[in-house]
């Protein structure tokens, strides 16, 4: 299945804005134009958008997306699991030749980030630490395979990495060039059919080129996507999630 927000070939750090815009959809049915449907975007990016439809759409379907006088033929590249909270959502990529319907909005807006944990959640965690020294971890972490694009804040270049573990508050990434502890970074994690953008700090670096990262901020609108991933990882192992294992033993160096 293709990645939710982009392909894994290097487009994962393109600007993405979480913005609700009304659009008109025309589904292609048996090579012809179907009925018009009013829809709304969840997020927009230079080459596509995530949308919600009450119709049954499949990967590979073609839809015409219109906003104002702009029109673009797009292809469906991802659809949400019908059994998940994201049901009905799907992602399209605009095909060559058409004007991007949300081009003006992308030019005017910038990405925004929010704290991963609210102040109330942090206070609650601190209280639990004081009353239960046996369980200092805020959330379980999971062995997982995924891609990561990592950029040091203030740096000019990014490097690809491999996601090895993840929790609600941190992750472990294997990269070619380790960053020193304390370095702030921006990362896009590609896990199964979801991509999540976060900012954080390097907590430790190991000799095997792995580094632990503590999450600080998450891109506005990405919190439901991170929750979706964690929910999938908490489920009993299935064939499609072969190789996932919950880590329960203490590891003080691991962020989160």
C-alpha cells in the first residue's frame, strides 16, 4: 500500500498543511463521469490532499477535484481501514497537467506544530512517578519497521534512517550519521500506511548507529495519525503485522 502522505522515495518532507477546504469531487465510474459529491480536505500538500468521502473509493481510482475555477484529475493512492477511526478518509495525488486546486492556500500558510503532551498530561505523569517507582515509563514502546527522514534543526541537509522502535513519546532510529545528544531535530516517520511529522531532541546515541529521540512537538493534525499507528501496534499480532513485538523490560536510555 502506498504511503498516506507521499511515496517513500524522498518526497516525505514536502510542505503539508492541515486545513479544511470545501471541494467538489467527481468520481470516474467505468471510464465515465459519476455524480458530483461535496467533500472536505483534512490536509493539503503540493501534489495532493487527504479527503473524506461517503462513497466507496479504492486505490487506483481517478477523481476530479474542483475548488473554485481550479480543477485537477487525481488518483487515489491510499484509503483508510474501514474498521479504524480514519474510515472514509483517502489520499489523492494530482496528475500532471492540472492546476493544483489549493495552490494559493499552500503559498500563504506554513506548517504548525503542537506539544506532543499537554501540560495536564505531563503533571499527571509526574504524579504517577511519585506514587509508582516501579513503572516510570509513560507509555509502552513497540518494535516496528519503518522509514524516517531526519533533519537537524538549523541544518541544511536531511538523511534517511530506519525506524526501529516507537512509543507515544519517543522512538529509536538507525541513521548513517549519528547526532549528538541534545540536538534538536525534525523527523517524518513513515510507518505502514501513515506518515507523521514530529520535532524532538536526541536523548542518546549508541555505537550501532541507533539514537533515541524524545518527541517534543507534533505537526498540527498528525496526532490522530500517531494514535492510529499505536492502536494498530497494540492489537494482537496478525500476518500483516508480523515481526511487531511489545517491549516490556526497562530501558532507561530509551526516550518516552
